[in-house]
C-alpha cells in the first residue's frame, strides 16, 4: 500500500518539474496527498466516485454527470492552477459547486489528489490515447 502511494507520488513528482514549477506551485508532499485523499473522500466521492471515474452514488441524478477524470477531457483545464480554480469556484451551471469554504491549503491538497487521477501523458487530461 505504501509502495503504491510512493509510486503515485514518484509519478507526480515526475511531472512537477514542468507544470508545477511553471505555476510556482510546490510539488505535493506525501502528507499533502494523504490529506487531499481524505478531503476528496468526504467532499467529492458522493458525486465523483472513489477513483474519480464519476461513479459516485449521487452521480446518477446529476446532469451533466461528473466526468471520468482519467478518461474525459476537463472543461476548465488540468493544469494545477486550473483545477484549483475549478475546485474553488465550481463549474458554472452544473452541480459542481465551488468549495471556497475550504481553506486554500485544503483546496491545493484536493487539486494534487485530483491530478493523481489524471493521466499525465498529455496536457489535455484525457486526450484519449491508449488507455
Ligand atoms: C454534487 C456533486 C458534486 C460534488 C460534491 C463535487 N463535484 Fe466536481 N463535478 C461535478 C459535476 C457534475 C462535474 C461536471 C461538470 C461539467 O461537466 O461541466 C464536476 C466537475 C469537476 C471537475 C472538472 C472541471 C472541469 O474542468 O471539467 C473537477 C476538477 C471537480 N469536479 C472536482 C471536484 C472536487 C475536488 C470535489 C470535492 C471537493 C468535487 N468536485 C465535488 C459534481 C460534483
């Protein structure tokens, strides 16, 4: 389990050189990812599902439905600052509300956790390619 987590972190750190430093965002620490995961479980899983595939129990009732983070393109982008913004202000006219009531620190933790579910092969996050 710890091993899987370190692998995920290693993968994330791999991309941090480009995307993260460009936005002057520090690479996530293991603690930050743990925190993001916990916050995601509490605040987001009912709609997004544990794996971010949009299979949460509440998703059936939603329109539009939450996308599969791993497979479908994001409307508002998958750069860390774009995901942070989506989490902070939501997506207009959808059930995806903003979570500005969470601290910035919490929203960054969530951002990094969401990004662990987005394939890092291309910036488009979900440009269908292979997987
Ligand atoms: C009430 C259900 C609901 C909850 C709770 C919810 N979301 Fe969403 N979320 C959605 C829906 C629906 C969409 C898709 C909106 C669309 O297609 O435009 C979405 C979209 C997104 C997107 C993609 C935005 C884009 O650019 O396309 C991100 C990132 C996201 N949510 C993160 C989160 C996080 C993190 C949380 C928890 C803090 C969360 N969501 C909680 C329903 C929810």
